[in-house]
C-alpha cells in the first residue's frame, strides 16, 4: 500500500519540477519549428543548386527574400513568448547571416554558408530542447 505522505511528497515534487521547467524555458511552438524545418530544407536546396552552378540570379534573389521573410516571421513569433531570449538572439543572428550573404552578392555556396548552417543548427537545437521540455512537462502533469 502506498503511504499517503509519500504520495503527497511525490505529487509535490512533480509539481515543483513542472513549475521550474515552465519558469526557465519558453513553451515549444510547433509553428516556429515547422518554419525552421522548411527554411533549413530550402537553404540546403539553394546551397546544393549554387554549388552545382544551377541557381540563377532570379532564384537567388527569390531565395534570400523568402528566407528573410521566414526568419522575420520566426523572430516575431519568438517575441510572443516570455523567457525566449535565447531563441530571439539566435534568430536575430540567423537573420543577419542571411542579410550578410545577400549583400555579399553571390550565391549561397557551401564555402560561404558555414556560419549560416551553424546558426540554423543552433536554432534547431533550441527547438529540440523546448520540445523535449514540453514532453517532459506533459509527462509530469499526467503522472501528477
């Protein structure tokens, strides 16, 4: 038989952990994650085309315009949530990477896109951590 004090302590500990997780991390946003995934695919596609010499000037301009539009949308969404400073900072860095590449005036070849890829990866890692945190919090709420 379960001791009532132990049960109360376990529920209290779960509630404390859940509230702490919510206090330090912004909630996971599926829309931002989807936008980031789509942006990553479009970026890798543009880089592959540029490396193969198959990214026209028109396609390059369209890629940068769409990428900046996506990043700015992500930035606005990120600013909607409290405790999201790390993501806002990373997305702002990502925006600057796209601006710098566009102003460089050439295609986003692999040799020029190292920093861009690293910044996309950093934002992806934030999204993965937030998703894990939300799953962990949901499990604690169910068990509590």
